[in-house]
């Protein structure tokens, strides 16, 4: 699927230009604190809007992933040692940006004990100390199915617990060859059983999935206890990544949102440019998207 021709990019995928001043301010702060963001590392199409509005999604545990998913722009390679100062730096950034909702994700670190879950917990605790009024969302990897790692994160009491299912089971071999669909469902179900955090997941469209397959994924997520769902368009980061099979229209995204609500989800964001943490603060505050 890599190197293949793909359909021309449609007009509804045009992004808003960034506010240069605010964009530079956020970029400068992150550079000063030596912090990574998924906005930059994953080539997020909404970086102009988010940096321009003074927010970012923090990427902890380095900027190199031990896995090599074929949809993701985050570099694959040997990760650095864990930075013990990182949680304090993340908390400083949250305070400096005045974030009422902080979103933290990471590269996958299969090389670390518990997959680096302790660093997530340390970041949550540091934010609580620096800005007690802020809510925290974590977007975690699957921790190789380590239930103890999931518990470490949950024990730190994030308000939102997010783990992306990403695609339909049939496409996992091509899209997420080192991941497992049922393992990801088990991670989400474990968080739902704790009953403290809003449990959230997300899926990309445009990789060759069918509507019945998408509905089946929605049903599996709902059965696992997921209550918040993001649905967005896959965009190819480079010619070395998977080609886009289809650009899904905004009307079809709306149909998928209605389908998700009919299956019992409380919060759904479904549109071409939706990403995992896009407008995430609205959900943390209990507003339906």
C-alpha cells in the first residue's frame, strides 16, 4: 500500500492559517522547555489552529518510537533515556499556557518497564501540583497489554483516559503490525471497569475499511465501556507511508457520528480534520461535541 497512487486531496481538507504571533509563542515555550508535541512530531493538520489558540498536546518519553506503524509520522528508532525532569517541564508549560485541560501522549516504549507508565503518572501529579484546577487527559499506548501499567496510569486519576483503536481488525496487519485489536479493547475495558475517568478512543477512516467494519468497531468500543469517540480522516504523512484509499466526505462523517450516538456513545467528534485531542477540553467539561 506504500508508494501507491492516491486520490487528489479534496477542498474540505484545507486548514486554517496559524496566528503567527501565538504560534511562535507556543513553539518558543516548548523549545525553551525541551518538550515534544504530537502536533509537531505527527504532522498534525490542526497545528496552526491549536498553537494559534495557545494549546498543544504533549508527547512524552522522547521523540522516537519502538514501533513502526505505517500510518504514523513519529520517527521510529532507538529512544533516549527517560528524562526525570520531563514531568516538571510539562507542568511548567501547562501553567505558562494557562491550560484548563492538558493532554499528554507518548511514543510507544516497549523497551521500558511497564512501557513508561510511571512517567504518565508523574506528569499527572506534577500538573496537579502546579495547576490544581486543570483537568488531565492521557492518550496512552497499549503498554503491550500490561495490566499493571494501565493501573499505574489510572491510579494517578486522569479525568480522561484515551487509547486509540485506530482502524478495523482486518487492516491491523498493514496499519499497526505490532499492535493487536483485542489487546487494545482490553486496555479500554480495564479503564472503564475502574469507573473514574471518561474512557475515550479514536479511529481513522480512509484506509480501505468498509462501513459494516466501522460499525462493528463502534459496537466493540461501546461494549468495552468507551463513551467518547473521535473519527477522522487518515492523511498520508509521506510517500513512505500507507496511501490514502479514500477521502471520506463530511456528510459520511456526520452519518458515522449519528451511528455512534445510536450505539450509546456520550461524546462523538466525527469530521475529516478531527484528531484525538482536537477540542478535547470541551469533553472534559461535560459538553456534547
